[in-house]
């Protein structure tokens, strides 16, 4: 899988030292651009009906073809019943340790193919803003003369980008679909609302070498999936806030449009595959902006809070019921911290590098809140986004826990809090 998101990549090393007034090594050749677009006409006519910045028809086709080649299209029939039983048991264990009720309306065992088909609508929402910004930069950066020369072929240029993005997306989804364990492993609500989904075939591969019974691993992962569903189902603002923050990140994307001058030199009109290779190698290079940094911090913090809460709640739910629970908990932490398939694919598709180290800080904060204020007060933090800890709070969980306690007391007895504030002011005077 590519290490760069949607056409992003390192700048041409030959141009790093070039001054603005110096010409690029490969001037923009209008004639070659027209020839290239004309040569691709036949290929585009068979590109499917998908429109927009990403060709999702192509992405789905490539993903399913690759999964078929890996033999990852299904699983044993009895595993679906095992998933349902595991989720049901996990829900019973979760009930006493969280104030959030069950959010699962159905539990399903998915194959890798099911995962691709059921999560693609959410990936579309995540990827479209990024791809739209990159695709638009192609046209925006073209000199006026080039736009005049291209004329109606500009739409074909957009289709070219959509196919390249779709091809990259399809490969990434195939890899993730062959490795992901549950529908929420990336920390985002990728599947249909209220559906707890596990991938038994992938879990079976994951269990190899763990020296734990397969049934134990299945129940532990079911508890994590069910806990995620409680959050996403009963915290109304959470799903929307996560997806909106990704879109905010995309809106801040700036690209080095001077790389378009390399287009004619990097693309062979007789070889359409060279278009995708040119985009992957760094046709457009992202530049981090203050807006992106702010959105990235918000997203990382929110994802860490989700994972940290699930981590703490599941640990309390399984308790001593699963002898290998702590070992499984640490295994999954390391899987995330080492840049596992979830992190790598998310970074490739959306251009975001997540920092799993915040996961441990968030778990420590939720554990402290629960110990000091109880389960109901801990979970009440999710009632409104303004109550949720910030990135700074993850650095100092104790201070947040103390402040949270004062805030809850003020809400429960505002007159007593007002009197206390007046007394403190009088003492200061």
C-alpha cells in the first residue's frame, strides 16, 4: 500500500533547490497535454458511471478483485451465529459498567467483501473532501493558455484524477478489509448505525500465535465493538463531529501547484497507467496549514477519547471473566501504536497521521473520572461536546477531574456554588 495519500508524495528532488524565477526541468507542453487526454478517451468511456472526485465504482471493483485473489470473500456459516452469541454476552457484561444503554440493534459476521460494501458509503464521505481539493487544484493551477487549449477536455482531466484516486482507494480498502477485525477498529463509525459487525475470518488469523482460545478473543472483540456502538448510538453529536472534523482538515489543504509543470514529462500518453504513477509519486504536494493543524488536533483528541473510553469500559466489563483480557488489551494497544492497518490506511486515504500515544492518556483520564466521580458522572461527559476533554486536558487528567467535579456541583446546586464563589472573593479581598 502506498505511504502517501491520494496523489500526495515527495517533491521532485531535482527541483528542491530551484529558485522561483528558474524554469522547471519539464516545461508545460500544451500539445502533449491534448494528445494525452485524447489517447485516454477510450479508457474513460469504460470507466463506469461513477462521478465526482473519486471513481468509487472502480475502487469497489479493484478491492473485491484483490480480495477474491486472496481468498478473503467468506467464512464458515456457523461463525455468524458465534458472533451473535458473543455480542449478546458482551452486552450483558457491559450493562453494569456504563450508563450508556446498548446501542446494537443487530449483530453480524462480515466477510472482507461485506466490509468493503458496507463501509464504502462512509469512506466516500471521508475521502471526497480531500480528493475534491486535490482535483480542483489541477485545474486551478493550470495557466490560462493551458485551459484554453484543453477546453472541453478539462472534464476528462477530472475523470482521470477520479480513476487514479479510485484505483488507490480500492487497493487500500482491499488491504484493510483483509486485516480489520471489527467495523469500528479505526475508531470511526464506518458501518451502518446500530450494527455490531465482526470479521470472523480475520479474527481467526489474528488469534493465531496469541495462545488464547478463539472464543475468548471473539468475546473480547465483541465487547469492544458493542462499546463503540453504545457511544455512536447514544452520543448524538459524536458521529457527525468526527466526520465533520475530517472535512475541516480537507478544507485546509494547500498544494504546491508548480508540480503541474512536471505533468507532460511524467505522463506517457500511450500508457494510461503512468497517470496513476505520476499522481502517487508526488504530482501535488500537501502543505500543512494552521487550519489543518487545528483540525488534526481536534480529530486526534476525539479519536483518543473514544478509544480510551472503550478501553476502560471493556476492561471493567470483562474483569476476571476472561483470563487473557489484559494481554489482549495490550496486544490491541500495540497493534494501534505500531501503525497497524487501521492507522496506515487512514493516513493513506485521508492524509491524516494519527497519534495512538494519546490513547493511553485518554484511558487514564476516563479511569480517573470513574474512580473519583462514579460511572454515571464519567459517562455524562459525553452529554455535550463542550464538556469533552481537550488535548491539554489529556496532558493533565488530574486537573480536568477536579475541574469536572466543581462544574458538576455547580450544575447540581447553582445557589451553593454562587455562595461559595462570593465567599472566596471576599476572602481574597
